[in-house]
C-alpha cells in the first residue's frame, strides 16, 4: 500500500479539532484520527459529528481499549468509525473480541503497541488473530525523555506483513526514518495540530513523504543533549515551566538590568559572605557559555564585583547569579554582563 498520512486530533474541544481537520484536509491528509482526549471529552458524539462533516474520510477512533473489547468496538462502528484502536497490552481475549467485533460490524482493527516492552513477542500472534493494522507508538511522556519509535519499528516491520503505523514525535525531518524502517501509515500529531498553519504543515509532511526527503523544521521535534541549549534559547522561562507541568522555578531573583536572558551549564559555588576566593576559582573552572551561581547565604559583604565581571567576560562566561551581596553594580551594567541578584536590596550595593 502507498504511504498514508494520518493526523491525530488529540484535542479536548471539538471545535478546535474540527478546525485543524479542515485545514489538514486542505493540505492533503488522508485519514483523520479522533484522538483519545477528544473521545474522553466528547464521547461517541465526536465520531458522529466528524462522520457528518467528513462523510468520505477514513475516521480512526483511538479508543485505546483495554477491556470490554466487543462493546467498545461496537460503539465506535455504530458512531461511524472505519478503524478503531485496541491496546497491544490488553488481554489476548480482549484483542480477539475486538477483531471479531470488527468483522461483525465492518470495522477494521488497529492494535497499538504503545508500550514496547516484550511487544515483539506478541506481534506475530496479533497478526495471526486477524488484526488489520499494528501501530508502533512512542508515548508523549516517553518522548519527553528522548525516546523514538524507529528502532522497534524496524524490528516489528521485519516480523509481520500486516500494515504498520507509526506515531510518536513524527515531523518533516524524521518521517523519512519511519518510511525507511517500513511504516506504511504515518501518524502525525503536534507537528500539524499545534502548528500556526495546519494546511501548510500537512503539505510539508506530504512533500516529505512523497519525495522521501528531510524537510527542516525548528519546531515539534525532540532534541539530543547537544541541542538542548539551542532549543532553550528559543523559549521563555514560562514556556519551560509549562513544558515541565508548571514546575516551580527559583523565585526572588532579578536581573540588574532589563531584557536579559541567562542560559547555560551551571558552575555552583558555596562560600562565606565576603570570601572572593571561591567565585574566582569558579571563574577559572568555568567554560565558555557557562553560568556561575554563588550561594553566600544571602547576606553581605560582597562576593562579586567589577573585577570578577571583567574576568568572567574574558572567559566568555554567560553570566552569574548571586545569592548574597555584590558591588560595582553601575559598572557591571555598563559592561552588559548578565547578572542576577536576589530580591533584597540590603544584600547588594552599588
């Protein structure tokens, strides 16, 4: 079969999913997936509504079924889905019930291998039971740790003949890796659904698929350790906090002048108030682009000033954070050095 492009509409609000679906169709998407969040939010109404709006489109109901296979497949089929999803980690009996129900209702069944642990030992049985598709899927939470589906995808494609779908951080740069590994259904989520222009993003994916080439993208891709700094430079602190489930950051720190951003590997220093030796040693140790963070207990006398700043600039150190007192602030401002202080004016002086 030719490579199919499927968009995963993992929204909570139906109207947002519809908007992206319309734009993706204009861009040439083949299949529409009513994502699990949308099904949980809107129920079978979401599938019925999509069937009414897009009567000729293949609709996938991402049910993520783990139990009650026959009942859930019947629900999806009667709502208008063409394909429904059961999890590979479900009991054998549940997967078999889904496949049998699919035959009864004219519904094709996709078995989703979202947890790849020992899944290679199951795919041959899943194919034998009569599954129409198998999906190799890296979960969003696993993607946050840099995991991708490509290695397991290639191994599973070599074991079965049933069409294989792939999902998990697919974009216009890495889609060629999925195709080369043997995938025939490319499931794309955020690259399309979170883009400013879903039509343009879909067209880009279609071009990458049809031409089998990498189309560079700066967004919606996971970076390696070497690329973390470059990625963080494009984000605000609030973006980073949101991406870490609103993780609390360090409060009470302010730059000595506005419109600066401090980013880099940290060299930490713990010293006594008024002891300059440790900050100077940190400057000697630090590398280009690093940040020095000094904990002097939050009180004076100063542990940083103009001379330390000159030394840091010569080493091309990106900046410093001082939990304690500093001096020569006016001169440091003129040097345009990124310096953060804690939120107590008594702890630093000009």
